[in-house]
């Protein structure tokens, strides 16, 4: 009668030879380390390619937005500040990763103005009721321009709803509260903040503390009160980011 275990195939005999087992384990470890290094380098390459692609997207969108609004010297910096403030507020709310294309929407919000006649856009005096009706079509024109582009689906929502107000008094659809997509509620706050804190032809920039109070005060009417509360403490940290030296 054979010894117990002697009929086992070759591989399990390693279990009885600690040195052979150690050599085999070393080979496995080396193989796994090699595979891990290769995969990691591939992941890094993919990450770099993705980052380059993202930069290319952003630059393309920025160019498009600037071309649309090139007439207004103020607008270029306004768009960039809205993007920076908007993304900071999205981060503070913890929703930036859920809306990766929001920054494109912040840049493109007024792209639809390309379809508004120059005589209305640049009219020195107040607009008539009929002219306002035309002006108020720009969010939908912008939406039609960008909503067919797959990577701008989320951005298109911001373009469409950037003039809606929390209490339902905005346009084009008079949406209220949570009916308005959250990134569009974020945008209306940073847009108003930038308008208040920069010089305009008819008045100097308002103090930051005043702008922050105003936004908080308009929480529940023009703005989402919860988003406005998160924005107020960010204000002083945000302004130096894009203010030219
Ligand atoms: Fe607009």
C-alpha cells in the first residue's frame, strides 16, 4: 500500500518543499508586480489623455463663449469669474463631481444672445416690452445651440434655465424652487454676485460685504436660500482668484 499522499500530482509536492514553494511564490510576486506596474502606467496614460481632452473641451467652449460675446470687453472676465465662482460653490455644496460639465454651462450661459438683434442688445436706453420679449428668448436659443452636443447635455440645462428665479418669477418657463436644476440655481447666485462686485458704466463696484448680504437677503425669492447660505462665507475667498493685479 502506497504512503498517504504519494499519489498526488506534481504541483502539490511544492507544499512539501518549502524552498521550491518560496521560489514559486517569488516568481508569482514578480509577475504580479510587473502586471501592476504595466496597468498603473496605462492608467496614468489614460488619466493624462483624459485631462488633455478636458482641457481641449474647456478651451473650445471658452473660445466659443468669447466669440459670442466678443463685443463686450467686460464679458470675457465676467465669464471666467462666473466659471471660477460657480465651480467653487459647486465644490462647497459637494455636487461638483455629479455635474462635470457645469463649468461649460457657466461659460456658455448667454450663448443664445447671438440670435438677438444687435439693436436690442446694444440699445442705450431701456428696452420696450416687445424688445424684452425678444431678449427673453436667448436662453432657449442657447439651449437649441448646445443641447445636441453629447458632452454639453448638462451644460445645456444651465443655459436654458439661467434666468429662472427660485420664487417662479423668472423666465423662460417660470420654474420654481427644485424644479430649477441645481447648477442653474448656483449660476444665478454667482452671476448676480459678479454683477454687484464689478464696476459698471453707471456705478462703481459694490462692497463684498454688501453683495454677500444682498444674496443672503434674496434667498427664497430670487435665489435658493440653502445655496445662498453656503455662498456667503465663500465670497471673500473667491474675489482675489480672478481680480487682475
Ligand atoms: Fe442671460
